[in-house]
């Protein structure tokens, strides 16, 4: 076990101790692994499974259910546009298309320089404040396509 895996194992054990059933620690353990690796590669699933005495397949099945876990590498910045019905009714498609145009990527892709990943998400839980866009896990509400160029500039460091 590498030093990185050993440290992750120790962190997961601390979380595991908070729950009466080790399976209950799966979500926070996956979060710890994702923080460590930046996404959830096969070695992350092996580390979580070993620490929780589960199988990597079980851990992957759990992670694949949730949008918040990344099964593929993502950019340094993550832009997630809610496309659920409430946001769709107030212009989510136009916001998404504006991001695609500004960032030069389609939804589900990462820019060539690895800086930005653009994704759609099913629901951001802000149905009264659509269109909701999560930029690096911080929600921005009531966005329109006109707001996108400024956000893209922020992501470029401007």
C-alpha cells in the first residue's frame, strides 16, 4: 500500500468509526477518495472497498448513482448547468449553449488545456431560482445566457 493509499485508508477508518454499519460510510469515503485523486479512478474504488470491507464493484455502483462523484477526470474548474424542468423553463438550454460557445466545449467535455469541464446535471435543488449553475461547487442562481461571458472570464483568470 502506497503512502497516499495508507493515509486515505486511515482517513476512511476515522469516518467509518462514526457509523454503526460500515456501508453507511460509503458516501463520505468516496468523497475523501475523490478529494485525494481529483476523481474516482479504479485505485480509489479499491482503496475505499478495502477500508470498508466491501467490493470495488459495490463502491462503483454507489458512486455511479450520484452526479457529485466523478468517474472520469475533470478539469481544474467544473461548471454544472441544471437542466431539470424548472431550470429548463427559464432558459437552461440557452445558458448551456452560451457556456459551450464561450468555453469551446460541449456538455460532458473538458477543455483541451484541462482547465474547465462542462456538465449538465439533473437537478441542483434550486427550482425557485433557475437557471442554477454550479461553478466549482458554488451555486449561482437566476443565470441567463447574458451572464455566461463574465463567468467564463472569471474561469480564465480575468
